[in-house]
């Protein structure tokens, strides 16, 4: 009987452990650059914390256009630790308003998170 209860306890522990997942929680998911001058490389870092119970790995960060370049924390983010996703918007030749998204693909509880950058590019004075 003790062996049977021991096996049941081990099975429950494994089942609960396999349900443990990481969870990325961003401080904010949108940033407004407001007004920037044409030609500026506007950069912003979105900081996050793994609030889950397992490591999180970001497998890809996909911008909505070629004018935005992402960088991100590549190593696994352990529970309680922080990381960042940095978005750089190239405003050269792009006067006017912009609103771009960056999709963060990861192995956490929410596998895709959308970040947004926006602003207005003022034409360069001639």
C-alpha cells in the first residue's frame, strides 16, 4: 500500500510540474515616440519579467515592416528574472505618422505578445 501511495504521489508531482509554464509580463506593451525628426533612428526597449514558474525562451520577434528592427534577450529567462525587446524605427524617408507592431513569439503561457510603437515623423528642414 505504501508503494502504491508513493507512486500516486510521484505521478501527481510530475503532472503538476509539467503544467508549470513561464509567463512574460511586460511593463508596457505600447510606446509613443511623439514627434521625431526625419532621419532619426527611434529606439525603445520594452522590459519584461518572467512571472511564471518555468524558464521562457523567445524564439522570434517579428516586426510588421522592414523599417523596424528588433533585438531581444536570447537566453532563457528564468522565473523572476527580466529581459527586454528593443525596437528601432528608421524614420529616413518616412515623413508622417506611423504605427508599427512587433510580435514576440515565446514558449510561455501566452505564446504571442504584440508590442506597438507609434509616433509622427517631422520632415527634415531643407
